[in-house]
C-alpha cells in the first residue's frame, strides 16, 4: 500500500474519481451522439441521407438507405421509427424530424438505380436455405448472393415479402412499392419456392445446404378464450390471418358493425381495413388505458381520423350469441392500478358491464412464434418458453448450421429489426461457410472529416431552421375509404421535403475539441445557444453533471470531457441538446473547436470479405 | 464574424429568474467582433448579471462612444435603451441622460482609447461628479479598430505584435478613478466571470459612480508573447485582492468565514456586498491605501484585481446638486413655470 493510499484510508476518504478525457477515437462515442442512427437497429446514417434529400440528391439518399435497411420504400411508409423518439430535435422543441417520411421521399423521387446495384460474384459453391420470404430472409439473400452464394428461398405464400405483404394493408403500402423492393433482391438470382410449406427442418438440413436461415416470423395470431368463443366461429377472425386473407383477396367484405379487440398496430390495420370492406361502425376496444396502447401514436391518429372509435379500459367477458349468430360482446370496465414497482393491474371499476353490439369481431391481441415443423432431436435447443436458443450477436442456434432472424429469433418486432438481424446473420453465415470464427464481426466503416471551408463557412448548412414539423398530406377521406388499394398518405412533395429536411440538426457533424489549442477565452461558452459548453474543475461524473451551466440530468447523454487545461480546469460539453450549429467553432479564435462529419457505416458481410 | 444568427432554441431546462426570463432574453444581436474577443465575454457577463439581478431590460440604458468596445451594447440587452455617442463623449451624454431620467440604470461601455485618450477629460468629470452609473472600460491596451497601435493603457514593457517597443508609461484607469473620487472601483478580467459577474451586480446596485476596468484581451492585435494584456500573461500575473459575493436584498448569508477575513457592506438598495479579503492587509475603504496597493503590484509587474475601493457614504450627482428627486423629463409646465405670486415674492426679495 502506497503512502498516499494509507493516508486516504486513514482519512476514510475515497480517491476523487475524476472524469477521464473522452476517447473520441472510439466509434461508439460519436455514434451515440447521432441519436437517430444509434437508435436505428440497422444503424442507418440518417443525417447523411437527410442532407442528400435537402440537396435533391434523392438517388444517393435512397442508396444510403438501401445499403443499410434494404427496403427504403417500404420502411419509409411502415417503419416503427425508433429513430424519431431518439431525435435530438424532439428535445429542443415539440416534435422530432419526420425521418421516416423523408426516407419515403428518397424512394419516391429517386432516379434509376440499376447501375448502382452490387456486382454478383461468380458462384462460390455454397448453398444457403432461407425459410420464410420476409424481410429477414430477403436481407440475408441481399447480403449473400452478391458474394457468390446460392440462396434458396422457401415461402408458403405465393409471393415474397412475408408479413410486409400479408399484414400491412395496401392503403399503407402499395403493392408496387413492395414488389419492386422484394423483386430487386430475388432478381439477384435467388432460387424461389413459393406456395411451399416447409414441414420439416430436418428434411431441409438433409438436403445439400451449407447453412439454413429461419425467418418465418411470428405467424400465429393469439386467440381469446371467453364464453361463447366456440359458438361465434363464423364471425370471429384472428387479426393477422384476416389481414392476410384480405391481402391475397380471399376476403372482400365484413359486417356493418365490427369490433376489433386489441390495441397494437395490427388492431389499427384491422379496423382501417374493416372500414374499407363495408364496416360502418368500427370500434377498437382495448383492455389497457389509451396512453398505454401498444400501437404507434401516428397509427392511432390515422385510425381516429377515419372515424374509428377507441374504447379503453374494457376487458372482453363473453360473446353474446342469438340463434347461433354473434350479436355482441360483453365487456367489464376496469381501471389501472400500479404497485410500487410500477407494475400495472387492471381492477374492475364495479360499473355495470358494457354491451357492444357487433356483426364481426377481429381479434388482434398479439401474435406468437410457432415451430411445429422443427424437430426437437436435431441438436436445436428450445428454451422454457418454447423459443429456439439463439445467440444475440451471431443469430446462430445451438445447431451450428441453423441461424434465426426477424420475429422468428426473439419474438414479434418490426421490419427494421428483421433487417438488422438479417445483416448480422449473413455475416455469421458467411464466416461459418468459410470455416471462420463467427464471433469475429466486421468493424464499422468510420470517417471523421473536417467540414471547414473558410473562416466561417462549412460544407454543411449550419443555420438552424425554426420550422415546425410538417404533416404528410393525406388522400381525401371519402375516396380513401372507398378503395382499399388507394394509398392514404401522399408523401411530402419536394418543397415540403426540403423544409422538413432542413429541420435536421446535423447531429453527425460533431464538435471536436483540441485542448492544446484552447486559450480558455470563453467565446464558445458565451455563444453556445443551448449552454452545453463549460469550463469547470474536474470531479466524478455525478458531481460534474450537477455543476454544469445547465445541469446534465439525462445520464444517457454523454459528456465530452477534455484533458486538463492550463488553468487546471477541463472543458465539459453536455452532448444532450447541442444544435451542431458550429457557432463554438466559428467563435473560437484558435480553431480549438472544429466541426467534423462523423460517418459510420455498419459492418456487413461484404466488409468482412474485404478484410479477409 | 459569423454569418448566421444565433439559433433561437435554448436549453429546455434553462433557469428562469424572478421575472420569468431566461438569460437568453437578455442577449442582443450577433456580435461582429473578432472570434474570441474578450469584449464578447464582458457582454456575456453583463447579460448574466442583469439576468441574476432580475432587472427589467426597459429600465436600463446602454451608453457608449466609439471603438470595438463601444460597438458591444448592440450585442447585449436588445430590449434596453441605448445611445451610441461621438468618440469619447459618452460621459457627458450619460450625465445628461442621467439628469433627465434617473429612474433608469445606466451602463456605459467604453474602451481604453475612448476613455484614456480622446475622452479622458470627459471621463474625469463624470467620475468627479459622481454620475450614478456603471462605467465599464473594456481594456485591451490596443487600438484594434485601426489595426493595433499602442493605446494609452498599454504597459511600458508590453511589446507590439511585431516586437515594437512602447515609448510611454501607461495610464492605470482604476487608480485614476480612485484618485478622481469614484465611489466604487474594481478591476476584472474578461476570462474570469466568476469574479466579474458578482462585481457587475454589486456595481449595478451601487448608487454613485461605479467603475470597472476589465482587462479584455484583443485576440487579433494584442494576445502575443510580450504583451501584458494577453490571456496567458494576465492569468500568470493577476493578483486577486478581494473576492466579491453579491447578496440580494432578502437573501441570507450562509457561508461562514474567519473573523476579519470578510467585510460586509450594505448598498443603498439594501443588498449586500461581501468582500472576502484574499490579501489580509487590504482595506477597500481606504482610498490612499488602495492606491498604494495597486501601485505596489504594478511595480512587481503584477495586476491587482477584485473590488479595489468601495465608499457607500459619498453622495451622487443629483444629491450633490440638491436637485429634485424625480426625473427632470417628468417635470411639466406646472412645476417648471412659477406662478405670478411666486414671481412677485422672488422679485420682492430682490428689492
């Protein structure tokens, strides 16, 4: 024990844990500042493509998306947008940038991209089976076919696309958009077996495949077990099955009075579809309080704007049947109560039961995985919830030849997650087929480049727009409700797209601080419009956070800390609400601050190849 | 200079003062001074002080002359009144304004050229008359607007940017203000707001002539090796004599200090200035001693900073002149024109 340590021990005082200088060479540091990209499962470089849109470079914007998320046209209409709640703009004003709908702009306005498609390498002799033809499998195919793999896709439906086709109604996602993006991949040279139900994984494994990817989604809609259920068979429909039947044009009408059970996005698609197939009085009835509904807020909004009533805190109790026909549903009214841990319990209010008359009921209370076709004796372990045991990084199952992705891997999620899984599984399959360690993942491609063009000129637009979020124009309601294939959202026109794109704060253009150049003149502190720069004495993180000009309360947001400066202080920048306006760099007399564009492209199978 | 306007967005948790305003509400137009200019930090310190004092901007007037410093009132308190006068003539305009409307607070911002050269005579008489105002000199020892000639406050030993020698001794404006009878004299540094902001708050609460000499480096013409007004030289050679704590009228004093190490002075508006003596021998109420102290440091090549001299006993201009205690601009015909009886009685008294 050193003398210093002894003294400290005697005084019973812990060594002051000062904050260490931030290591900006760690790609994760700046990546995390680009909140949207960090939040995106596929880590799409959002600000970069938004900037392209503002410059009317739609094709390039589309290609940035296509590289990363494979289905820009689809996702630009249907994505669950984890990027938007993360958007920094949402922390300085009311609403985030309409990232998702800008993605659609890139898809709508792009030019020809055929010449930008990857070259397909000569066949390498390896065969990969993709079971299920949804977004996860298609991503695997997109990543592996250009590398020379022979990819064989099996799907029970008549066309590729999986849930993108069967569960998303055409008025939200036109078939032409879906077909184009799905076919582009299949046309790379995938061997397809449609209308083909795989009933045995063992059989597939026995065929001559080097690897098998399972991307079969969560295809089983949850049923409800309440009195009367078996008597109402004809007028009871499982939501996702019904949507599929509508998508493939097996169903074209429904009763006048429709009740949709459930509060997720499937429920929203069900009610809006019902409205277009003859439903006049369509109600969504949900157990939870309105605020806790699982559906995305914008989808709830769209349903409500089509005059669909939403009743919350209603638990279905039994079906009412007259002469063997469904006439209504009885609900018990409840209210939420929360225990100390915040867990919710729905408690009956004691009010009289509510009777809702209806002709048809659509049950959209969840969906599950279903693997009756996977034998349990092929070295593929299942866990206590009857889900396959899958590695979270490699997506490999306990049978080393079998990989999972999309909803099949960890339960129902969204398209963008399926794409992210697909990329990672493709990396693993590629490594596996070359007998390499699948835990070795390709590093992201990272560049950090100064944007300085002149004294106070930058190669990005740093003048912050004060515009509020633009709403996407919708088709006129009367005609929209008449035609199930008429797309409701019209998309931004070029002018609106430009204005919306200008709302982006360029969070990828990073403030880079060089402590040796700093003369501590305070100019950056004085000019910063959001008070994020500080020159203070160092301390432990909690202490430093509390002593900033505006205390940094959000601990998920990083602090950028410099080395000790001549006055003994450190520069601490709270990244939380930085506008990336570059004024700190403009007012800095010694160029200690500079604005650098940080571009991170997530590693994909092709990158691993280049390294190898 | 920056070509974009400062974004309107501010931190969502930005504190609000007693008037419900944020410090952003006290800002002015975007500065056109050189990047890193000390003057912009002084503007920021004024913004911070006015914000913390809960001052309504429309109860304040900004007065200035000509020079880099005199441009700065545009860059703070955009909702206040202002007068940009002829070179060196700010003190007389401020004197007039003060007499016309003493319900406003006056901040005069001047530079070393505007005050120590062309306006030196004006300055001396504003001090001598105890005009009720805060007079800030943003002192960088150089004529920045005319590309870096030595000013009258440039120290004898301080070299020009190309190594030129200075032939003349400098004028110490803080010492000069004490000598001329200012009742509040301080010296600060643009790069140290912890010291400067409480000093500005105290000065704005003081009744009488408050003078603060702020060393404010010129990053373009006087921030090189060999200059005594560079960031680096100043930080190495500054000697804080007192630390000022400003205590608002109803605020209680919490921190405890050793007896004799602090001096509490109550200002006219019942706010308090707590002077923590960093130099035990210093007595800020003794002008002769204060002067001596400043000179002693100067001989050592050091600069004494802090609140150097404070006298709350002295009266300000209007009291000295025995004038009515209302703004002269509020006097109407009735007050200004005596009636015939009054005239008669005056005439009688003269017969």
